C-alpha cells in the first residue's frame, strides 16, 4: 500500500499499547512499561520507545497522527540540545496487510503511529534516584551546573515585553486558582496562599518587568526536574516540553527555582544554590532574591495544581497520592514567601 492509503484495519490505541508491551516488539524481551499523563514508555535492553497518547488539552494537541508525528520530531530535535547522544530519532509504528504490527519502516505496510526512540539511561544515576540513595555529590552537581550554565548562555533570547511577562504569571495563577479553590479541594486551604502570591507579584512587578525587558527570558527546557537528569559523564537532560514553545520561554533562574524545589522535596536543599551560582557566573546576572522566591512559589503552586488535577480525571491512577502531594507543594510555596501556614 502507498503511504497515506487507508490502513488494512483500524488500529486502536489499546492494540498499539498491547503490541508495544509485548516481547514481540522488542526482539523477544519483555519491556518495562511506564505510563504518564501524555505517553507510554517501553524500555527493553538499551532502548526505550515512547508512544504519545492521542490527547488534546489546553496546552498540547496529540489528537491526530500528523500532530503526533510533528511532536515526535520536535521532541528529538529539542532534546538533542541537552542530550545529544540519547535521542536516536523517530520510528514509524506500522501495520502489515494482515493487521499485525511492527516497529520500523516496512514495504507495503501503513504507518499507524509514530515513536520516539531513545537510549536507555542508567536508573541509578538519574538525579532523583541518586538523591534518595545519597550518592549525588557536589562534584556531580558542579558538572550539571556547568552543563546547564552553558545551555542557558547559548539559548535563544526571547523578546518579551514586561506587560506580557506579567500576564503569563497572571494566567498561570488564574489556572492555579480555578483548580485549587474547587470545593472538593477545600482541605488544602489554598486561597490565602494564592492571595499572598498575588500580593508578592505586585511588590516585585518592577523587577519582573526588568527580567523580561532586560533580555533574560530564553528558550529553555521547560520541565527541569531531577528525574529528567542523568549524572554520569557529561550530564544529560531529557524530556523537555516539546509541545508548547511558550512554556519553554523562561528566565533561567525560574527553571533553576523549579529544579531546586524538586531537589529540596527529595531532601537535597544544597543543590539549588550551587546551580544558581554556576548560572549567575555564566550569564553575568542573577534574579533578585525576592524574584527567585516568587519563581519558587509559582512553580510550587503549579505543581500543587497539577497534582490535585489528577483527581479530576474519570479514573485517576493512585488517587491516594495526589492531595498529600499537593499539600506538600503548597507548604513549599508558603516557605518560599514566608507566608503564614
């Protein structure tokens, strides 16, 4: 069949996942399977393949085959900035004429989806695992700091007006408020904290404007978390936000506030100041302390909102996890601002 011709049969998402979770898809080896909010990952041997879910939200659209192909390509392109040897490329998931599935181009087969192919990273040297195990060292973090500092120094500067930069935080806060103040989440008592963050943003409005108009907003990673960082050799960072350029346009010190928040929750508060020092030397400036605290509070509120929002799904996974996690993030926002508990 020619590319673009009708598939031999409709292939459901369930059929794709069932095949990719089977040894038949991986040379006879049964893969480890991880499901996230937006994708499935299948890891066997030294390879990982990722299948994007056919979902559409306010900030991403994977609802069509063409959009998934586009986003797979963007994921590889953008992640090669910080993980050049990890992302192998994009592979087709194909259906033969008899309806059986396979990975990779095959003559006479139709492409029914697209996969991101990656090299599998050593789990023990991911930053989150290393922090929990007590094996993350100052030397590891200095190497990471040098890598991130070079990335931020070379990243494309994004022209943003001071008003637009403020509106981005206002939009984020409106989304946070819409979820965290729902009656079903009343136990979180988030409203006073949301008000405190609004007040802090007003106090630091001039400094935020200077961050934008001073050229400090760059095309960064967008989701800089410990579980996305591998420490061995030259550190690599995976899983940037490929699906929304707006969410990658950040102040580097906002990105580091997020990473620092996540490291602190894992029990490593010493990591953020070390990384901030590397970045400040590389780019020749640093966010004022009040702005850095505000970045942390906004990131903590975002994570609290995303945690609570899992419970809005029809069938949330591990439902017992999300409210306690949201509460921990709210506590971190309070600590960042010095707001009352």
